[in-house]
C-alpha cells in the first residue's frame, strides 16, 4: 500500500506538470513534481530519495521533450540537498518549509537553465521565476493534504 500511495501522488504530480493551461496562466505553474518529491523526501527519506527523483526527472524530460537528463539531474541534486537536511527542515513550521521549498525550486530552475544553456541557446526572461512564488504558496496547501493522505493510508 505504501508504494501505491506514493506512486499515485507522484503520477498525479507528473500529470499536473504537463496538463495544458492557457499561456497567460502557464508561466505561474508550480513545480508539482518537486513539491511532491520534497514532501515524501522529508516525510519518508528511506523510501523516496535520489533514485525516485532521477526517475521522475527522466519522465519529465521525456514528456516535455527537453534534453534527456536535464530535469533528472536538477531534481536529483535538489532532492539530495533536501534529503541531507530532512531532520532540520521537517521541524520547521509550514511557512518556513514553504520558504525552503521556494529556495529549492529556484535552485532547480537555475540548474535547468544552466544545463539547457550549455546545450542550447536559451535566454531567461522575467517570468521564468514565477513558479518559485507559486510553488511556495502551493506548499502551504499541499503539505497538509499529503500529510493527511499519509496518515489516513498509514504510509510508513
């Protein structure tokens, strides 16, 4: 049951990452996959860690058609940092965890930009960092939701 609940939450995050949105709203799309991975890494670091982040990153690369391994490497590095500090971050209040989530999303976006810049001629625009703010706002809603789901299904 543990693997099913975690897998379904990650699958839903992957779907939400590629669901079509109007262009005016798409720039504000939170980084759902990173937020869900971050939750599970903080809650159950022995179950969800770098390997799961790598697999999710490869799936994102395939679904978005980006250079293979860019999102995988970025997610892996960010989840590694989160996993190394899970005991500290887990004890923060939710609003401080939202700040940590924002920093991790910003780090992931910078890594993705840097890796894409190495392979292609990519330019950063002002709206590139909007997901940092929307992801932090979504963490305040997503954290209690996933915690309730983890407790209800007794995911350990």
